[in-house]
C-alpha cells in the first residue's frame, strides 16, 4: 500500500482530489475488470462495475433503490447479522430460507415462493458468513432459474469468494449478472484491507444506471476516488494477486490448526470443515445455550459469536461461529483450550 500510494501520489495528476465519476474512476474499473476476469474465470467489463465504499454500502444502496418499507425479502437462515441490521434499517420484512452443508435449500425456497414473492433474496453463496458453506453448482442453477421464473432479484454477497483453500468453488453468481436479475457485491475488505472502505457492485447495465442516478451519487459523486486511485496502482502492479496468495497460505494453515485443536479439545462438537472464508460453524452438544456459554467464556477471555445473532427468528441457540483468520497458531490453540474449559463448567 505504501509503495502504491507513493507511486500514485508521485504522478503529476491530482484528478482524484475532485468529485469522482459517479460509476467510479474509469482506469480503476478497467484494472478491477481485468483482475475479476482473471480471478473469477469469466470476462467482466468495466461497464458492468459500479464502485462502492464496501459491500455494506452496496447492500444499503440496493435496499434504498429496490425496496420500500414493509417489502418482503428472503434471507438465508442463518445469515450475516449486520445485513439483518441493514434490512431492519429499511424496515423490510424477512422470510428465512433453510440452509444445509450445500447452502440454500431449494425445497425451502420453493415452499416460500408458493405464498410470497420477495423483492430480492439476499445470499452469500460461497464460504458463507457464518457457516462457511458454499452453494452447490446444481443449486446455483436452480436458484437462478427460479429467480427468473418468479421474477425476483438475487443479491449475491460474494466477499469471501476468492479466499479458497482447497479445490475450486463454483463460479460466482456474478457470472449471471449479464443475463438477468443478479446483483453481485464484492469488496476489498477481506482481500486487501477493510479500512480502505472500497468495494464494487457487478450488475447488468440497467441496474448500474439505477445506482448512478441515485441522489447519493448525484450529490457526492463517485465513491472514494482518492482510495480508488491508490488501489488502482495496487491492481496494476499485481499487488492484489500477491496479497491474496499470501492470505490463502496463511489462512489455510490457521484453518488446519483450528481444526486439529477442535478435534483434540472438543471431540463432542459437530462441524463441517470449511474449504475457504473465515469461519467454523459449530453445533454444540446436548442443546447447550451458546449465549450462556459466551458469558462463561468471557471469564476465560475468549470470544465467539452465538448462533442466534445470525437468525432472523431468534433460533440457532446451540450454534457458535468461530473466526480463525485473525490469530496466530498458538492463540488459536489457546482459544480452543479456553473454550473447552468454559464448556466443562456448563452442565450437560
Ligand atoms: C457477508 C459479508 N458481507 C459484507 C461484509 C462487510 O463488507 P464491507 O467491509 O465491504 O462493507 C462482511 C464483513 O464481515 C461480510 O461478512
């Protein structure tokens, strides 16, 4: 980042200090399109991209432009808890759709579609937050078909897609934006740095135009032109590819450490080994209440997110989400040991 900033600030061009182009700087979108074409494995053009100040802002803008208070949307059960808060900010009515190790369950979606039509379905198709699961290829195809048949939008939050530690995940839903009603959210938060507040929306030309025409963009211009100019340099010099390769190597090791610590200290818990992303989603034995466990764990100075936070209906009380990417191996070991000590104090 330092090198990219020095190089960019050394150029005799201060355009990025002006209000930016509403869709996002053209050079930056071009560099991002090249990066995405390479990493996602299908061609993406700069015109299909709209620069945001992160996936959260993208989601907020979609709610603002595509929904009215009281509208129904579908969400995965469980789903990213701050997305639930964004939906609450827009007073949307949420319908939970069940999920399993292969992601969203199509039978559950079909059941709900029999009685209501959502404005959109919010989905995290790859390395989901909080479960780490990915939607299978077969379900992706069914989902896209259903969204066209029933005429609702798919909002795919794909911020973990490139953090893949074994094998190749299915193509992102971003691959479907050209053909129809899919909007994909991307972000630099998980692959470069969240403090940049920089991300993108990938969508068809009409939807892109809708974002460009919003009052927010008319008033403030394109998002973060200054940061975009520096990150553009990172993209042009291959710095992002290098960083992702480093993250994957580091996180893959941490995942292995977390997995073996869980198996050593907590043989009674159930989980599917994640293949990418940030999280383990753990089912506690004997209906242990995760919020009570959290209180015990605080005394051991170890933290996690209780499952109920990710439920739009107050369920999943015997699940916890563990994040392994931020810590060194010895801290992960210590954390799982302390979790075991907290669990030992619970009566089950
Ligand atoms: C699924 C999901 N979407 C969005 C975000 C936030 O992304 P951003 O920092 O780009 O707003 C997160 C961060 O945890 C996330 O897990």
